């Protein structure tokens, strides 16, 4: 299986750890906390994991998904809702401009 390209909308994130052919377990974490690389797309290695961090300060609903369209359509996608009350002020529920 090839690595997956994971993309987060609305943010850039810090790449704290990226491991190939290694199952995630908290005891194996070796996070890069001093000047970690910044990205908005990261390769999720085959049989491995990534650890990212981002500041959840951008009101709205943001998509995180695999860049391989088939994978996204098969469910490798999620939405992150940030600062819901502020997002509701920007985009009021049931407003005539909302679809």
C-alpha cells in the first residue's frame, strides 16, 4: 500500500512525528517539539502513523481528508468544527444565504 496524502483545510499544522511500518502506541512517541516542520499536507506512511498539532482558532467547519479522491469518497475524511459560537455569528444557522 502506498503512503496516503492527508490534507487539513483552514490551517497549517506542526508535524510532530511521522513513522513508517510502526503501530502507534503512546510509549513510542518521540515528538519533535522544538521548531517542528509546518505543513498543510502530510504523507501518512505505509503501516505507520503521524502526529500533528494545530491551533484550533479558525471559526468554522474544516475538512481533513486524503488527497486520493477514491479514499476520500470511501470515508477517509472528517470535519473539525472549531469555535462553533463564533462560526454561528459568521454563518447564522437557517439564514437565507445558507444552502
